[in-house]
C-alpha cells in the first residue's frame, strides 16, 4: 500500500513539475489547484500565452520531421517543390543568423538550429531522390559554411533585415508548393501531419502577433501565411489518395 501511495505522490509531483515548468508560475498553480480559482484572469492569460508558445514550438520546430520521415520511408520526393524547400530553408536561416550575430547563448537558438538542419536536410533529400545526390550532399556543408560566416562576420543591420523579412520567403514557399500541387492535381509525398503542424503554428503566430501589437504589415503577413497553410491542408484533403506515376511505379 505504501508503495502505491508513493507512486501516486511521485506521479502527482511530476505532473506539478511539468505544469510549473511549461504552463504557469507557482502563484497561478495555487490559484487554480489550491484555491480552485479557475477564473483568475491574469493567470488565464499567462497559461494561454504559454500554451500558444508550446503550440508554436510544435508547429515550427517539429513540423518538418513527419515530412522527412515520410520521404525516407517512401524513398521518394515526388510532388515536393525544390523551390519551395529552398525558400523555406532561407526563411529559417534569418532568425538563426540573427542569434549568432548578436552572440546569444546556445539555449536561445538551439531550436532554430534544429529547424535549419531539418530544412537543409529536406532540400538535400529532394535533390537526392531526383538523381542529384552529389548536389544534395554538397548543399549541407556549403550552406552550413555560409550561415556560420554570416553569423560570425555579419553586421547587426543585415541580421536584423534577415530576421524581419523571414516571413516573406516562408509565405513564398507555401505559395510555390500550393501552385505545384494545383498544377499536378495531386500532393505527392507531401505529409499531411507536417502541413497540419505548420497550419497550427501559423494560427498561433497570429495570436502572438496580435497580443504583441505588431504592425499591420506583420499581422497581414502572418494571416497570409496561415491562409496559405489552410490552402495546403485543403489540397491534401481534396487530392487525398491520388499519387503520381513515380509513386505508382514504386508501389507496383
């Protein structure tokens, strides 16, 4: 019996630690779970803000993993636009370069590095599955060297410009992929899970942008990005089950 009670206490403690670490401070935990004041507005705002932060993390940092795993599993990049992947790589590089130029600690940009690595790997795989393996292999060290050089020797104005404009290539990336899907009449190996995560992340970014009272142009950019994510998600649902000749040949 004592063992069961100890396990229950440990589980409760673990849940509390998770809540305090990711969702709310100690005072809000007391309001919600000790005083049962679940309508405490300031704490509700804090929880909502932190939840959106986790939402953005899932929608940006982890969004590309399902796509990469799908490509590796299927051995194909059919339907994926190389131009879209390159634009996405460029959009993820701006925030990383900015952090490197400003000499931020690793903890401040580790997730950005992870995102850039995924985006570069995506481009490399697309080239590989199109028979351009050498170019795909060269892309990784060459692009990595460019990012390191910019981060080490770049000036703050350049880094700031890359950061502030990073949403534009992201929008272009989604538009190019949507155009590719429309012209082909199918989404090929485009991962629905990745698109769903990106769509959720784009919605969360709209919320953050509105909360931070960003400029009208920034708000419109995030709305446009979310709309294009919605288009991609709709295309996956609409074209679901349709595969091109390359995928059909592999399956046969």
